[in-house]
C-alpha cells in the first residue's frame, strides 16, 4: 500500500475569515475570540452551547471543523463538516468544507495504511483498531471510493475472519459495479490501448498529460457521454498508453479535482472472493467472481486460466468453450484469448484444433513465449496420438507395418516450436523444455541436436532450484538411459537419491 498525496489545488490555511461579530450571539462571539486566541477547548465549549440553542448555525459547524482539524480529531471534523454542508452557509465556506472533507479522506487513507502496516509487522491489536477506525472514517465520507472496502477485507483475512472479509470484498464489488457495467456496455476493459478505446468512444472532450516522479507519462481523458462525465486513466507502456482505471459519473457535489482524481481498477478483492468461495467449496460463487475478473481483465492470462480450470473442474466444458469463443469473437486481436482457447482444447485432447487456435495467437504475437511452448506440446501430443494408434494396430495384427513418417512431421514441428520457445527469456534455461527436445531428438535419431541440447541441460545444473532438482535429475536419467551412458546415469541417480 502506498500513501497518497493530497489531491486538491489549494488548501485554505490559517485563520478563517468569519462574518462580523455584530450579528453574532454571545456564545458565537466568545467562541470566535477563543478560536483566534487558540484556546480551542473553550471555543468548542461555546460552539456546542451555540448549537444547542441554534442547531441550524452552519457557521458554528464550520468553526468546529477547523478546530477539530487543528487538533487532528478527524472523525469529529468529518461529522461537523458534513453538518456544515447540510446547513445554509455561503459558497466560500461550502467550498472550504469540501476541501476539508478531501483532506480528512486523505488523512484517513494515509494514517489507516500506516496503522495497518504496523499491525502486519507487530500483530499488536492497538494498530489494527486504529487502522479499522480510519478505514471506517474514509468510507463514511466517500462511500463511493472503494479502497477502504479492500483494506478492511484484507485486514479481516489476516485476522482469520473469513465471513467479515467476504462482506467487505462484496461491498467493494457492489460499489464498483456501476463502473464495471459501464465498461462492459461500452466495450472497453483494463489494459486496452488508448487508441482502441478512442475507436470505441470517439475523441475525448479534453485530456491531461502528466509526468510521475519517476518520469513516466500518464494521461487522463475526459468524455461526456449522455450528459455524464467519464474519466479514463492511462499509463505509458513502451509505445502505447494502457487503460488502468476509469470513473463514470462521479458525484457532482465533489470538488472537480476529486471527480477527476486518479483511480486504478483493482481486481485483487474480486480474485480474493473467488478464492475464498472456492476454499469454502462454494464453486458457483467462485465461478461468478472469476468470470467478473475475466470480464474486467480479459488480457490477463491468470483470469482466463482460472476461469477455464474451474469450468473444467465443475464439468462445464461446453460453457468454457463458449466463453473463450465469445471472447475471441468480441476481441479477435486478444492473443490471450486465443491462447486460452488453445489450452482448453489441448486439455480436452483436441490437439489439431488447439494448434489452430495457438496459430491465431502467434499471428498476433509471433514471440508469445507460452504459446510457443504450448503449441510445441500440442504437436508432440498429436504425434503421441498417432503413435498410440499404430501400437494398437500392431497389437491387433502382428503383420502390420507402422509408418513412422506418419508422426515424425509432428515431432519435427514440435521441436521447431520448443526451439523457438528457448529463444525467449522465459524459457532460455528451462530444463523441462530442454528435456522435451532431447526426447524428440532421440526418437528422430538426430544425434548432433541431441548432443547440443544435452550439453545445455548439463550446464544449467547449478541454476536449477532445489525444489525442482528431482525433476531435473529424472530428465537426465531418462536421457542417459536412452543413450546407454551407464556411468553418467549412476552419477545422476546418486544425486537424485541424496536429495
């Protein structure tokens, strides 16, 4: 969690210019004099007396707000500021109270995050109590801003109260749904390029280009759609600006700078809901939230992988196919959707069809490392299918002569894609990919290629994580066994046995 800066253009500092004393009551006059003398407790005493006699005195609430702000009593300041805004005060005072409310929200955010961080470090109850009080304060004054629901849900998870965590995360979703639904209805989503968004929505009414302290560029686009404001927030990613958040129709009573304040769409609470419901074996609820996650971030591989995996676990394979097919139709340039389509078909042993979907993804991004690996696996599995069928024929008819060239082309394509995968940083030192290649070269009797890949495999031994050494050694043992290199086989088996 990061602290946030006060997002207003100007703060009123110092003594507030109150209306003249000539028409004020004695209580009000005494309160003002005490305030100017910095005798805040006395001023509070007389302001309360004034409000008991004249509860509609908005100026008294304004002064109370200023005193409580000075004393860092933010909950009381928020209460008096809200009452001031409901009373008959002038525009200057009204604007001041709006600024104060924004200040209080920022204080609640920063102090709440700080207290929560201290709790995570110390597990001392006093810190979580403070954090929760600040989170509740933030919600009370800006209920439409969802950060605090997420914070509270996370805190309850840490404290082991799953039911309360679920409640807070569900409130997060409830408050987020208007923005989520608007995005769905208008065809945009998280991490869409600015150019694509503008193709859908048209030209923005106005835009702001800003630089972050790190030197990165951000853009805020402002649209007016059906007389309602829409703010879109972009971060630069290489040559593109990617959509990171949006706010549709923020409350008109907020300061303009608050209405256009940066807001990132956050799917962490939605993923938490999916996980919590899954652990509780509430699979339909879990599926609902994974679907929502995938709707907001359709280009996120985790979203699509989780969605397809749960569909399959629930035996809803047809629904899974329908879901990814609809996504590829609605967004045919989404390489993640095509990749997920291919993964789903491969998991169903429909290898030829999966290859076609992977090829679609590679048309969009020829170096998509995970698809390069997965299409290689699909070709290898396709070869395995042919080989199994040949074996069945051999067992049924001893005179049957298998045609090895029937499946060798699939193995050659598999080797081609595994080799391309190894040229990416993701799989350059992946011992499992190397093992797959070694197996293919053994079957194809490509001795030179096998020797080269074996040399690479042996060279990375020291870099293999300890928790994966067993898999690594098993791959080497298989290769040495095929090559009948008994001494090396014994050496590796000894290492394996000593794990």
